[in-house]
C-alpha cells in the first residue's frame, strides 16, 4: 500500500470514530461531530477521485459508425 491509500484509510476510520464518539455522549459536542464528519468526507473524497469513471471506457467502444469513417 502506498502512503496516499494509508492516509485515506486513516482519515475515514478516525473521522468516523470521532463522529460516533461526539454523538454518543448525552451532551453532544457539535464542533467535534462536524470535525469528524469533515475528516470522514475528506477521506471518502480522496478515495473516490482515484476510481476511474465507467463512462470513460465506453466512449472508445462505440458501435455506431460516423459519416467521416467512410
């Protein structure tokens, strides 16, 4: 695993843990909950931007001939 994947995984795990911990108390700490959610979303965003789109692959595999190819 490279460093980027480890950082993403740690951000997701730590952010989720902070968000759950902040919400579990009787007196919810709003700022801690927001920080946990932001860290969680940061990790998810960084992970998802490295996944290629399925539509990029389909653009080159078109079965319709254009008029310029004749």
